[in-house]
C-alpha cells in the first residue's frame, strides 16, 4: 500500500516536472514571447503555429494585469506619466498577439483558429472589464483628469487623457457594483455572439455553390467568366462542369451577363438569404439578441439607445443628425432609382418579355443598358485593368503626392503564397513601414476588403516604431492564361483600402492609441475615399490602364465613356447603401432591450423609407457583418458622411492641381499624420480652411 502511494506520488512529481519542462519549452518556442527575430520585427509567420496563440493571449493578459497592479499600487501621486502613459503602454504583448490573431481570423482562418477565438473572446472581454472597472485605477485616472486644466500638456497628451478618461466612464466605471456585474455579463455575451455571427456568414458563404452541367446554361457569359467557373468547378471536384459561388468575383459577373433568369434568381437568393436559412448557421436570433443586449447596455450606462452611446464619439454626435443627413440624400436618390427602374423595365418590354423587373434582373439589364447608352461593357475594360498595374498605379499616386516609394520585398515571411510585401520609404530613402497586400478570395478569408495593422505607428522613448499594415481584398483572380483583370469597381476598392493603408503608414503620433486610423468612425473613411478620386481621374487612369497583352494604354475613347457613364446606376447604388444605413440606425435606436422578429423589423424599417421592391438593401440584417460583427454599429452611415468630406477635400486638389505639392503636404500634415490626436473637424478645417460643404457630394452622385 505504502509503496503504491509512493509510486503514485513520484509518478505525479515526474508528470509535474515533465509538464513544467514542456511548459518551459513551449515558452521558449513561442515566437510571441520574445522580440520577433525578423527583418523589421515583423511576425515570423513561418514560426507561428496555432498552439502559440492561446498561451500568448493568457500571458499577455497576465502581463498587463501586473503592470496595472503596479500603476494602482504606486505610492506616488497620480501623474500623466505614471498613470495615463503607463496604462497606454501596459499591454504590449497582448497587442502583439491580438494584431496577428485578428488578421489571421479575418484573412486566413481555419477551424482551429475559430475555436481559439471562441476561447479567447470571453477572456478578453473579462480582461477589458477588469481594467475599466478597476476602482483603484479609475481613481487615479480621474485624479489626473481633474487637474487637466493645470497640467502643461501637448494637444496629443490632452487627447490621450480625454480619451482614456472617457473610456472608463463609457466602460461603466461610474456604475454601481450590481450594474457593473450585469455589464460584464452583457459584454461577454456580446463578444461571443458577434463572433458567432461572423463565423456563420463565412460558413454560409462557402457552403453555397451553383454547379452548371449544361453548356446552354452558360448563355450570355463572357469567355473569361466561363473559364473562371470551369476552374472553380475543378477546385470543387466537379471537373468538366462550371461552378459559381457567392464570392463577389464569381457572382457579380454571373448576375451581369447570364441570360438564364432562373439561375440569376437562384444565386441572388442564395446570397441574400445567407444567415436566414433556419439552419444551424441562422443569424436571426443572434442579431436580435445583439441588438437587445446593446440597448440594455446603453440604458445601463445612461443612454437612451446604443446609437446615442456610439455617436457621442463621432462627428455626427447624435442619432438625429444622422437621420437628418440620410433623409436629405434619400429623396433625390430614391427618385433617381425609380427612374432607373423604369428604364430597365422598358428594356425588358422592348425585348418582348412580359415580366416585372426583379432584383436579380437589375444587374443584368443595367449592364445591357450601359452598353446601349454608352457603348461600354465591363469586359471591354477589364483587359486594361491588370491588378498589378492598378496596384502600381495606386502606389504611383502616393509617390506623386507624398514622394513615398513602395518596393516589393521577397525576404519577409508571409502567411499565404498570395501575399506580397512592400517596403514603404520616404523620398529620401528612409524607412516608413511595410505594407502586406493579399488580394484574392479563398475559403479561409471573409468577404469584403479591409485594411488592418500588424503594428501601429508610435514612438517609444523618442524612437519611432514603424507601422506594419495590411490590405486584404477579394478581387478577381487570374483565370486560364489571363492575369487578374479587375472591374472598375474593384479598382476603386483597391485604391480605397490603399488610402486607409496610407493613413496607417504615414501616421506620426506618439501614442498607439491615437495613431493612424484610430479616429472617429465617420472620419476614418476620408483618407480612403479621397483616393478613389485619383483612381477615376482620366490622367491617372492612363498611367495604370495598359492592355495586359499589347501593353497599349487605354484609348481616350474608352476613358471618355467611363467618364460619361459615371453617373449611371448611381440611384441604385445610393439607394441600396442608404437603405442599409437606415436599417443600421433603426436597429440601434431601439430604446428597450427586447428581442424582436427580425424579418418583420427589417421589412417595417425598409417600408418606412419606401424602398422599392426592385432593390434589395445592400446588407440584409442576417449578413450585415459591418454592424453585428464589425465595428460599424450605428456607423454604416459613415461612408457617405465621409463622402461629404472627401468630395469637398478633393475640390481643394481640383482647385490647385491634382498633384499640387502644397495641397498634398497640407493633407498629409493635417489629416494623414495626425490620426486621432485632435478633433476631426479641427483637423479638417486646418487642411481646407473651412468646414466641408455637401455640394460636391451631391454633384458627384448626380443628386443635385
Ligand atoms: Zn473604408
């Protein structure tokens, strides 16, 4: 008996010590636990393994907790340096792992990563609450905030103090313990629900395929689309057939060109029913819970609605201002869209058909009408829009504006073979940062296009920490022997995301928290959207639009057609977008935490504004990722809000010259470099000399 116990004890010891050893080894092997030993200290993707994330998250949380304890237990009186600054830099390891992880779960995820995400979400939610609801810490923050008039601080320090203090208040620091406990529950639930929401869309998006077996069902499709579909079929084990998916580069051309109305309807309905199929991936109950919990949280914190809570931080300030703004655009946009619908209906009738225009017909007849009116066809343009040329065209614009250069580096570790890495340098050759681009769709990537940071720019002890930025997209990929040829829409998106990248790259701020794109949500789209203006400028188009076979520059006649057709279908585009903005606002101005019937709520919302049945809201609630799984809740309006800014800001370039150095420098110094270090309107006025006017936007959209 004794012997057995002894044996068990020693076996236990053995186990313990070997697991300690294993732990130690794991720590040594975990790239997150030391400086990234790579060029420019970028993430060593060749060494990072899935099993490294969770321990790094846990360690990162622990490390930040310790530092915060030290701040709280500091016997010195609270100062900006020992409290606000110390807090700002307390989570270095956590930020490091989170940046890589978030990039991966968006751009290149898998079941293992999704599992880790679910484990990490509640840990992070709790950790964040532990900070915001730490009474000792808040006491110190409040003490510094209380003397802010007396402190001699730079405007940036002022902003950091302000932002930190508000984050505590908005995080519930002033609530009773009982309410704080409920807030913690809500935050945890929300973190998991929004994760699940996004995961469901990814799965629904990948699950659907439309396999075409008969050649006659390809009627109307251009050869390049057919080749792409044949390759997609091969990848999906349907060799010899043709497959279409819900990825935009596959679906949109099908909707534009397929003569098979019932197939257009099939793929279109699959798209708009994502998350609404009453299966295990259904998002209705999830989003309705999210909306209810957000309302409850807002109430707890003393706001009438989630929108009120969110908008206080934005330029728009309150829900009424957003509604007023949206309504101002809605009437002329709807009138334009109705007129467009009539034109498309007339086309149908002219073809001798007697059906009523439906949403799955819109793309098809719009494409036809465009051809008829402007002799312009998407497939005429694509050969001039080779992705690499367009990308270099965007880089060239940045070069002419800011003198910066982007040069490909092949010695930087990547997470996927599609990724390319560019080193960004000043005109004088000094290093600015790195840009990763990852442009093609795949099952491991969520839909859409975005910019993200692996490392934000900041200064530590006077030394610059250089930014590492990524641009991810789902653009048309090479098919057959053709390179990747983009649509004009895709070009705008590429320039748009590159604009966000410039905001991150050219940032010049001391604190990470205020750096680059850390600005109000309705301001963040200014640097991105303004780049779209250069993308569509005739002089600039000529620099990047070269025929992929002949190298010939796009003929002036085609550019004229692009220009002439620029207002085409703008009613549709504006209406489907605005409808989504209204829907977002409606979900988030709920004043009561009540779960609702999603379909009824959405229908009521869209009926209220009078959306016509021929147009479907750009995002239906069950796949409205921006607002239920991204950071755009009560913020989807931001794109068009920022369009007022970008249209007006671009006027400044039109007045002085597209590449006028003084204007470019003013934009760089006052907007791009400043990040969130000052109030957006103050920055804007310094650049433009006045507040923006809505006129330029109305003119651009043909709504004046
Ligand atoms: Zn954007």
